[in-house]
C-alpha cells in the first residue's frame, strides 16, 4: 500500500480508528486500518496542541462557498412531555443560548497554511456535548419523531453510497434544524490516497449534499477518522472549513471515550445511523435513548455543534 503523505499521522489516526470502531460497519478499509494500527507506537494528541487558538470560521446563517446557506435557521425545540414516550425520566435540558461569538477552536494539532483545522471537542465550559451521527445506513422514521420530540440537535455526516435514493429522509431531519455534513461518496480510508481520488470523494459528496439538501456543508468528517495533509488540502479545495473528529463514541455497550472515563464539556460524540442488524438487535431509537440517558446522568445536555463551530 502506497502512503505518499502524512504517514506518521496516518498511523496515529489509524490507532485511534482501531480503538474507536466508529464507521466500522462498512467493509474493507477498517480491517486494513486496524491491522496497520497494530504496528503503530505513536501516542495520541498532545493536550498542549489543543490549546492553540485558531482563526474562526464563518458565523451561523452565513453563506457557504456555493452561495447556499450553510445552516438551518433554528435548533430543534422539542415537544414538552414527549420524553416519556422514549423511555427517558426527564426531558433534555435546554442548552445555553448559542454563544454570541463562537469560541476559539481547539485543533488537535496545528494545521498547515490554508488547511482546515481538525477538532475532537469544542472549547467551552458549558455543560454541553455535541452529537454527530454518521453514514446513513439506517433510515428509521421513528428516529425523526424521536429527534423532533426530544428537541435533539445533532450533525449528520452522510455517505452517499449507503444513502442512495433516500436523501429525503435526511432532508426531513435537516428541516428540524439539524445540519448535514460531508462523509464522502463511498466511505474509503482516505489517508495515503492521491489527491485526485481524495478530492473526488469529498467534492463529489459536497455536490450531492448541495443538490439534494440545498446547503453547502461546512463540516467534513473523514471515514474512520483517518486523514493526511492531502485530505485536508482536498477538503479545503472542496469548501470544507472544519474537519470534525470525535472524543466519545456510542457503541452497543454504551459510551466509549478516547481518554478518561467520562464526558467532558464540549466533547463531540459519535453515533451512527444504524439499526438492529448493526446494533445487536436494538433499534436506532433504543440506542439514542441510551445515549441521551447517559449524557443526562453525567450532568450534560446536547447543544448544536454549528452554534459553536
Ligand atoms: Zn463513517
């Protein structure tokens, strides 16, 4: 396998991918990534790098590169009392108002000139975490009801080849006030690929999302969290402003953390559009209920990522 750029970084990220099986329900690249990671000895991100300030991207409601608006106007509000229906003991706390000025980003490492920052968390002391939901394999109509009932904000990261002709489902979720970000056309492990193939994966999906959902995504997530400098360059050239990884992941057994044993303010949490086949028999709404309960038990609520990033 040829790795032309960012080999050491690829190993670090592949190691992370091995720990976090995020996006692992698709065949192929994960196996190779995990295998490579077994030989990696590099450590994870240095905390000091996360404190480096970074220039801020465009504010909410501003225009994407295509001129299409980048963010739905209002976060979902929820329906009073509906939490009972989903097996919760109480509603999600209303998050604090969106910050008037977005906080400085907390990049995992300094990005090169003109390259988008890569983040795993948001710099905030608010007791909020940010939910991201990936891929798009499951299109459970009950999840639309659940998200509406709970007023659950999230960011989708969508992959074209598992969505096919079903962008309408994600449009419905978008109309609740959620944004949909870019997660490539076919979900390959991008690190080590040449620029043209990476650009095709990212720009192709950017165009799909613009055509189907009417918005230019600002946020990009590389499959398996695996990227190199070529990925960042291609993402920038396709109009992505921030690359979003995660610090906690919802697995069938509960939340798993990249470090420590609990959620921290500003954590970005990864979940997936998955159903009983991928969730050991649980439905997507079961999984979301468990996740929300765990977030509540730890004293957090869920805010909308695009209000902070
Ligand atoms: Zn994925």
